[in-house]
């Protein structure tokens, strides 16, 4: 992936904050380095990591004292490089990147990235894979931070079409699978409406991968014969919600909720009111596939409080059902 590596705990000073720098910071986080970014402005992804406590960002110019306090200094400022037009003309490839770990990126997805002139990326994508791209490849951060900096979907669509129409090979890199609550179909529609050729590379969805990485199977012989994946972006009772929470409560399947940390109290209430046993096991898996992965387990009525006590926020996947009691390693946070 990259030849840049440091021992765990190394104090690293980073003096730039663009999207290419985010790829290098992802490599450093994977190596469990202690990262401090000192620069006046950063891309949304680096700001998000700071707000989640994964790195430290100080919005100012770096000083000699900063340099002396660090063991390694990274300055990602690069000379401008001309982006060659693709001989075959511009096109867009939507790549599902899986849950953060570049090792979970598909072979087809990796090949598409290596052939890109422009990569338009989300904050949950496996950014470390971008660290070794040649200088001419432009990386554009279009992160959508919950309750924070957000790139409107219309702007993302415009960027994809504009770069492709300029003759560039564009990769839209998303975390998980771009068609599981990822608005990938909207981006396909925008490209097709503009006459831009578009290809889709499916990704490993976090709806299944995050529980698996925590040792939780979404199905299990004799325990669960199916699973249902829903979004918790809109709480039960919201006029725009189309989820039948009462039916889910009676389904007998594992319930996997994406984007449901904020609305988890309302979801738990709706499921119990719909007939789900209050003692049903539940788990929250945060930062799946990252060194900061964290798992909290409880019941459907206790899991929200336990997750808040553990400081868990987005991104996280909620699993509700008997399978949530399976496979709790000793290093998990397990609270009754």
C-alpha cells in the first residue's frame, strides 16, 4: 500500500490538511501513531477525526517548537502536477470501499483506484489506499459529517460529471457499499443524465462486516434465520420514515441499524412497544475495522445508555437480536 511506516506511539507532526494528507494520516492512525495536525485549515475528514478524538488539530501555522516536539514531521504539500486526460475519454467508476481497512477493498475496486485521475472520496472510505497514488491524481474530499461540514449531494454529482466531461477517469470512493444507504444510485443517475459512462464496483457493506469484525454473526443456526438492515437516520414516528418498526419487532430476525446512534433511544422504545422482549441482546460496533474499533453490549433497553457512557458516536452499527450475545472477546467492553 505504502512504504511509509512508523512504530506505534510515534509522535507525528503533520503540517498540511488537504485530502491527500488525510490518506497519509489514515496510514499513521493504522500504525497507531500519535498524530498532531498543525495548519490553519483542514479538509472535513481530518476535522472529523479531530472532533472524534482520533487526532489533534491546532488551526494555526506550525512553529519550530512544534517540529522539535515531534519525532516525525510530515508535510504533504506537493508541486502541482498536470492531470492527463484519459485516452478513452472521461468516465466515472463508483467503488464501494468496504469498512475502512484497505485489505477489505475488492480487487476490482483497487484496480479502479490505481487507474484514476481523480478520486472523490468520503470520510469512511479506506483512505490509506490513496497514500501511494502518483502526484497527478487529484483527491477531492466530499465528506458528510453528521451535524457538521457537509458537501451537498448536488455538488458531488456536479464534480463527478465535470471531471469526467474534461476527459478524466474519475473514481467515486465510498465506505462500505455505495448502494446501501449511500446514495450511489443518485450518482449513477446524474452521470447517465449527463451522458457520462459509469461503472459500479460493489463493496463490502458495514451492515454485515461491522458485526462480523466484532464477532457477531447476523445469522446463526438455531438463533436467527434472517436479518433486516434499516437506516436510523429518521426516528420512528417521523413523517418521512417508511420503516415499520412494529413489524420489525415481530419479525424474529436480527435487526441491523445503520446511522442510528442519535435515534437509538426512540428506536429501542418503538421496538419494545411493538412487542420485542426488553431483555433482547443488543450491541453497538463503532469504528469497525479501524484501530479505534469499540464494541458495547447490553440489551435493547440498556444499549443506548451504555453506548453514551462509553463515548460512542457515529460511525457505528447497531445490532439487535439474540446474535448480539454471541462472540464477546475479553477485550470488548461488555456491560450488562
